[in-house]
C-alpha cells in the first residue's frame, strides 16, 4: 500500500499560483493574461555604452508612462485610503471598506476584469486569501477579489463621515442581513463546482506517486431534456450551497465562481488541502445510457485506497453517507448509496475528508428538468447543508 504523501512541485505551485474569479481564482491562480517582461538582468548588462543615453531616455519615458498607468489604476482601484501594511485576515472574518471606491475583480490582480465596486463603509466577508495582498470576498452584491490594503477590521476604523452616508445609502437585503447577523460556527468547508466550460486534455498522476495518468479536467455531461451543461448546473448549486452555509455560520472556500477555472482535479484537491478547510465537497451530476436510471449517489474512497490515510478514508465515508442520507430526505430523490471508488483523481490527492456528490441523473428527463429549476436547486443546497450540519454534529 502506497502511503506516500509526496506532492510534486508542479501541482503545488500550479494550485497555489494558478480553483479559488474564474477559479476562486479563489486563490492564487495562474493568470494567462499576465505577460512577463522579456528584458533580463543579463541583457541589461550586455548593453553597450553608446546605447546608454538612448536606453536611459527610453527607460525614463517607459518609467513615466508605466508610473502614470499605475497611478491611474491605483486611483481607481484603491481611491484615497492609506494602505495598511500588515493585516491579520482570516477566512470568514467580516471587514469593512475604507476607501471611497474599491474595484471588485474576477481575478486577484489588476489584470483581472472589473466586475463591480464597493464603497466606503460597506462590509465584506473574507472567503479566501490570495497572493500579493489580494483577498476573495463575499459582499451584498457579488463575490470577487479586492486589495486587502483598503479594508479595516472594524466600522470604527473607517475614515470619515462618508462611511455613515454609504451605510445609510445601502439597500437593505436579506443577503446583507444574513451576512451581518450570522456568526461563525468555527467550521470551514471547501466546495468544488465540478468541471468547467473547457476541458484540459493534458494528463496528471491519478494519485501521489502514481504511474497512472488521467486527463486533468473534463467538461462533464449535459441535460437530456434541458440541454443544460453540467458545469453550469454544478456552479449554480455550489453558489447556492455557499450562501446557505454562510447563512448557517460556516466559513466557505470556493474553488471556482465562474466557468473559466483552469485548475485540474489534482490541483483542486491540493488547494482544498492547503485552504484550511475541514472537508472537501465536490459537486457533480450523473449520467447513464439508460434514461430510466435516477437518484443520487455519493463517492468515497475504499479501505483499500493506497493514497489516503485510514483516518481520511473513514471520515470520507462518514461524510458521504451522512450527507447522502440528509440530501435524499430533503430533496425526495432516490438514495442509490455510497459508491466506493479509488480511481478518482480529485479524491486521491486529498488529505482531508472528501466526497463527490452526484446530485442526480441529467440523462433522466424528469430529474434533469428538476435539477435545472432554481427552486429545486435551492432545495438541493439545503439538503447538502443539512448533511454537512449532521456531519459536524450540529
């Protein structure tokens, strides 16, 4: 039995620098839009003296242009707040915007697309810590990434009377109310909305030290009646589950929040391991050649799994069976049991309890139409959250 916990550097670095807002980008995810400078120190040293004056002029001009661009971006991104050098941020904490206008981006970088804006005094919940001082946040309007420098830990620390005006101008909503009043229950859950819009055909080891190679990521199935893509269904339900868990006081780490998340199954598992989460819940939907097949089943590792510790295997099976029971009793879907499988890359790379949720069969016309209904998706999220509550003895 292979008990090696060796994690190849390419997986760990890809996961930490690459789910976690394509992936939540929930984290430090690779940004294909970022270009690296082609001028190296060696090339600089090789420049001849006759070129020094021209080089200096070009450098000065480039520096001025870059400075102007950075200054313009900074004024938009961070407004007038004075940056805070050191912050003790933690997933699940509530922080407050301390700048007139703070951009929300879909990626933890100024290269990310602007998807929204926050104003002085607004509160956000920290969902994940990203690199270079960025954090993933949940606000009353959306999730995304902001610079942590312009957040403070208390409304009393927000500068100026503008904070009171911003707070009074904010529309009341149940989402804001839930975020304000729910206190943390101390548990952290990582959610992976399975698949994404584009598959990754490159291969990766099926488990730590494995010689078996599998495709990094696939796009999943689609609804036989609705045509709904599984990756979209998985994301819709995952985001509903995220909100349901936040409302119940959980801290939630999301692997992805859009359909563009170039993280492989192994990278998603490695990120979940490193995120501080206690459990990893992977949301999927099923398919069969027989359209009459219906019901829900959850995956867990078997006792013969050579990649996971005995404790993780045992806890994963408890997680799967508990969640499945409450899920089916809440949704009314047939309970097809826990299927033990040791060939799932997203399970084999885990060091925390993990289960794959197969919500129902998209190949069954009736079940497909049910799962595509937002009202039933909310019931699915409640059932999954009920199972998570039961697992933690709540």
